[in-house]
C-alpha cells in the first residue's frame, strides 16, 4: 500500500478556463469505475482544524448484485465522520446506463452503531444520494452547462438543490511534483454542503474537497461560525452563503 504522508501534500490550483469537458465513468468520490476488479486506497486529510491525515481508506468493488431487480455493482468503502473523526463503512450500488453513472442504493454506518439502507425508492435517498434530475445519474460525457459558475472563491448556482452538478472550468492541479490538467466539477450536496472534484483528461479523479456551512448545520454555529474559530481555514461563498473547507481526499494513484 502507498505510504501517505501525515501532512497534506503541497497543492496548487491554477484556473485555465471557465468551461471544460471530460469523459468520466467513475462513481463520484469513489475514485473507481463500477466494474469488477476495481480497487483504490486514498488519504483523507482534515484541514479546517489542521489535523492532517485522519485515515487511509480503501474502496473496492465486491461484486454484482440486484437492487429491486436491477443489476448493478456493489462497492465497499470507508469514510471519516466529521463529528468524531472516526472511520465508518459505506456501501454503494451503482450501474452505467444510457450514458450515465447511476446510483441505486446506499448502506451507511453511523456513529450510533446503526446501519441505514436506502434505495432510489426512498425519499431520504433522493434527498441525500441522488445525482441529476430524478436520479438519472452523472453524465459520462460531462461539459459545462452554465448552471453552476465560479469566479475566484465565489460559486453561483442556478438553484440550491442537492444533486445539482456542473463543470465550472479547467484547472492545472499540481500535487507535490505531479501536474494534472483537470476539469473542476462542483456538486451541491444535502444540508447545504458543497464538494468539488478535479478530474484529469483521462477521466480519473485526482482529488476532491468537502465544504460545510460556516454557520453549521441548521444554523447550529451561527453565533460562533467555524471561520471565526479557525481563521486560517479556507472558505468559499456559494450563492452568498459562506462555506468552510473541512477535508481533502486524494487517491494513491495521484501521488505515486
């Protein structure tokens, strides 16, 4: 296994254009295409509080399954919970159909010990995991549509809807001494969270970041926002609401 450093690698972003195009067949944030034999390890780095490497996670495609009679692939992974910085398991069920990578179901483990299972027939799944209109999935041939745009640290979205995505430009991303020509994909996530993904010209994601509301979930930190507690944290605004970056996630193949 690749030896991840305990501190976040040196990363530099250079915007090249305001639009872009890429063919992308991976499941968003998994670094894997839904197919047998896929496997990857990735480092999760906490940056808001400056903790550095939180965990080394592994993802792999376990096999073929059916969800409500629909054939798909089962992918097993781990994630680090923002609240307790501990590692938990998540299982996704995805397929490629009609030019889209479509999620069908998720099983997620929570700190209280409960494992929750939701499919595309559940409202919770549609609110938190669905991608695209009516969960049509992520288009394989991704191109800028102008529904989300970026100007420096300001992101403007045509609507604040979970599952909304768009390519906001081309970027040169330098990680340590390796340089990648990428497009930047922005995802509007549930509970006012935002993520951005940098995908190279070969259709492989080289890293992504997570952003949470500066004033906390459900305004829980309104009187003491994260940017006040951690003034060195990187922030952006999305439709004039501030978000703070909590995490960088980088796969082994982007560092080797």
